[in-house]
C-alpha cells in the first residue's frame, strides 16, 4: 500500500483553460532588432526580467557612472532600514571635495559644507557628482572602502554575479566591471525596492552652489517616449553609456547601452531599443495577486478544499500577434496533502500565446489547512489507495 500511495502522490493534475478567443489571422511582421554601435546592450522587460533584445548582454564592461545606480540603491536601503534619513546632515570631508575630481562630473561641494542626504542624492543622480558619491559613502559606512564592501554585498544579494565595484562613483580602475544585463537588473530593483530613490531620476535639473546643472539623460526631454528615469556614464575606458526606463500603458521597458562612441549615439541607441520594444511587443496582465485562481482538493485535512492563487500580479510581455489566443495550463502537485501553510507552493501555471510559452508562475495556497482527525487521515488514505487502481486522482475542484 505504501508503494501505491507514493505512486498516487507523485501524480499531478493538468488543466488547460482558454482565456482569449482566437482573432482573425492578421499576423504582424516583426523586423530584426536594431543593431547598435555599442559594446553591449539589452532591452529588458521590467515585469518578467526577460531580455527582449541583447548583444553582449553578459560581457564584462567598465560601468563608469552607471556605478552610481548602486550607490543610490545602497543609500536608499539604508534609509529604509532607519540608519539614516533624507534630512540627515552630512559634513563634507576633504576626500569628497569637488576639486579632487578635476575634469569629471561633480556637485561642487566643499569641505565644511553641511549637506542633507536628499541634496547629496540629487547631486549624485541629477548632476552625477563624483563628490556627492564619496560624501554619501563616507556618511553611510564611515569610509568609501567600507561603502564599496556594501555595494559588492548588495550586488551578490541581487544576483549580480558578474559585477564588481572598486569605488562609489565609477571612475576607471583595475577590477571594476559589470554587464548590460546586470545594470538592467539593478535598475529594475531600484524601481521595485526603493521607489523614493527612483523618483529622483526623473528630475531634470538641480541647483547647488548657485550652479544649475541639467540631468544628463536627454531622453527625459523626448516627447515621443515616456522615459521617467535613467543614468548616464562616461569614462575614456568605458565610452558613453546610458540606462533608461520608460512606460507605455502597462508595459515598462529598461534599456541599457554601454560603450557607445558619443553622447548622441547613446541617446539614439536607447531610443531605438525602446521604440522597437513598444512597437513590436505588448504586455498583458494575466493574473491578480488578490484573486483566487482555482479551488484544489485537499486530502487528510480539516478542510476538504483550498483556494490557490499568486503572491504577486502576473504580467507577460511578448511579440505582438493577432492570429493567436492566450491559453493557460494549471499543474497541481497532487494530490495535495494537509497540513498546508498559507503561501506554500502547490502547483504551477503556464500561459501560452498560440504554441509559444509567454509566462509561468507558482500557484500558492491562499489559506492554511491543518491536518484532519485520525479518522479523516485514515479514510483519505484508503480512498486514495482505491482510486490509484482506476484513474488519476482529481485535484482541481474549480
């Protein structure tokens, strides 16, 4: 009987549901992605993390001031964790003095200044100030070296295994590198994890020391795209780089171009990537986290069924096509046995556009079901044993 029970327990129930009816065959011809004059680039879908377009996506490259994306992320996490505040005052040291960064971007702070974290973050993000980066690093960690350790720790936490920082600002040096894919991942996490920080990336100008400087991300002024943030970078080793994010309806895309030959090229390359994505891809919301997806049979529990759904809203971004329908398949790791904790994964759902997979997500229990009585557990064991001789055990109730 134990062997039979193991055989039953290993089976899964598969349910295929059609979500959208077929539309008349009107396929859209999709051209090849643009080929860009850059060392590496990616176009990433924000919702899924899928790379829609890529070239040398995992090639280690010098990040230049794209490094400041991680500097801003770390400061944002420190604020969230209560170790500093937006209004905290920072005493500017000799190390952060702007004259120590000749011929590079700076906020123009000087020793003896007392500057709030929010102003230093604007100097970091809008003006791309190397001096602001050092001042923030010293404020958070006591030294720039200590802060760099935090940056690299966070890179590992975020899965950025091909990234290493050696300073807080990104000036060239031995052992500093990242990849286009990992810069897109970092921008995604800034938007998700520290939204108050991301808001600063849309600011077009900032004045400090009576000097007005404009955001170097020229796409913020592009009326053809809804770009609401990004970061530029340049050094002689890295070339000209730009990370940008833009939205169109429910779709958000992140473009990364690294190592272009000029400021104008990085802007044009970013525009081409974003326009290609918005023109030839579409985003649909497939499921909502606060709604149940199905009701599943539970065995040996104090309840006979359990509601299942998703931990977060589910979206899919895929090539536009008007000759397909969206379908889904639910696979339950059945039969489902109590006890089941709320949030526990009990199955998977896969979505398809025509025959092409477009999304997959775990199904989780929306409630807790405790073990039933001894009588209930014994009875269900017998029922499962008998059912194993005739057919698969039904797991999806509705």
